[in-house]
């Protein structure tokens, strides 16, 4: 069988979408040596993320050219059994579509987006989902949200959980702290949060909670580190930091490489993820895989992903968030227990499993396509 994947996110700092497709391709290479894979890429900075033996075809980074022309042209030439996209497929698509929709925040919470971006996603994702052969998502929460948003039977949506990349693992905390100090000029102890500076990540709320934590326990030496690329919303977050009264203790690293992120996870004392809404919440598993204690929101997919291995709080309650952070900072026994639980929880997920389950979806779509083609050929003969 021949499977194609829209991998334009690789090398373009598209955070979650890039992490997903990079690890999925690596998983395919590990579990399937018989199928042929084609990756449609838009960047020269692939850094080995397209596995050896996979075909890499170049498509334009511009979404209008990629979706409107390049992908369609390549699909007509390559004739794959399907194409796997994230969120949006080409309007003219000569192959069955498998679409990964990680969440529908643009439908349920358009206030987290710039208006034109929310409108574009509502239109293009709706069109893609309605003609897709299968929809894939990472959690039962997202499956139900997608089903409600588009009027689908939940059984049409395959839940295929994501996982932390194998790069995220425990390393010596002292070595990690030394690298963070050398790379970013930040000393320990610190709390870490990871995510683009956008409204739904609730970073302004985190800054308020961090300020409250320091006021409740003035002797704490902790800093707060936020790793994530700036967006249109970044000035609001930076303003919150400047007006917090503890701006000298709040650090923004911008986008970081996986190697730097590994060091940040291992050097932090506590990982905090206060997002209002996530379809999965991959940084929670990444921090757990590095052996860190996690405090995160109790909304959307978090209870499903974290299970009982994190302290959960209401992200709209500064008091609850500050209390969870303070409990983990001050109670070494609690922190150690959450570290153990988190490590065990992260180990229950793997990209190998994700790849295997995704390939099951691919094969089902390909087989059904073959059956339809045979039926069509037979009908034409009988006519």
C-alpha cells in the first residue's frame, strides 16, 4: 500500500502540529517495513525527521499554493491509497482523506483566535471533515467535541492518543540546570510552563497565580519560565509580567528546540500547564516522561490524559492554581509521589502504539476504497 502524509509542518516551528507529524512518521518507520510512504514537506530544515526510505516531495509553504495546487498535483502523480492531513485537505483531492483534528477550539471558543483565523478554520475544517474517509483525534473529549461540532456519529472518529517523544526522558538535574543557566541565564529553582503565547494558554492567569504564590510564601527563591513562541497575543502576556511586581523573576525563552526543552523539563522543580482548553495536552506527558511533578487544568482533555498523576486545578481560579503550585513546591513528599505517578502515566503512551493504531485506520480506508473500486468496475462490466 502507498500512504501519503501532508508533512508541511516539519521544520517550520508549528509546535503541536509539527511534533505530531514528526513522531508519526518515525513511528511508521519503526512498525511498517512493507508500505510505501510519501511525505509532502515545505522546508529544507528536515533534520532527519523524514525517515530513510520515505519519499519526500516538496510543496509550497504558502497554504494557498500548497492546498490549492501543489498537493493536488502531487496526489495525481503519486496515486496514493490516501492522504493524511491535519485539519485541512485540498479542495480538489484525488485521494481519500484521513484527517487529524486535534481539537475544535476554533468552534467552541473563537475568542481564543483572531477573527479571520477562526472563520477560516471553521470553514476549511468543516469541509474537510464532511468529506473525509475517517477522522482521527487524540482523546475521547475531542472525539465528542468533534462529533457535536459537525453532527458526526462518534463511531466515525478514531481516538488515537498521542505520546511524549522518546527524547523526553530523565537526565541528571544538575547537568540540565547547568545547560539552562548557560543557554538562557536562568538559575534554579524554577517552575516551567510550555506553550505559545496565545489566549487559551492562560499565561496571564499563571503569572497572577505565581505572584500570589510568592506573596503567600515570601521566602521562596523560585522563578517562572515560559517556553513558547510569541504570537499576536504576546504583548498582553508581557504586560501582565511587567505589571506583576515580580517581573525580574519571570522569563520568556521564545521557541526552543527539543534539546533545550529536555533541559528545561529536567531542570524545573514543577511543571505547570494552566491552559483553558486542549484537545490532548502533550506537554503534560512530556514533563511526566522527564520525571517532573505536574499541576494542570481540570478542563477539556486534561483529566483524561493526566488521570490521577497530576494535581488538577480550575484554570479560572488564581487561588486554586497558586495553591497547587505551592503544595508541590513546599511538600517534597507530595512532589516525589507525583513524579513517580507521572513517570508511570507517561509510560502508558508511546508513538509506536500511535503509529500502529493510525495504520489500522489507513488500512481500513484503503481496503474500503479497493472494495468500492472493484464494485464500480463490476457494475461497469455488467452494464
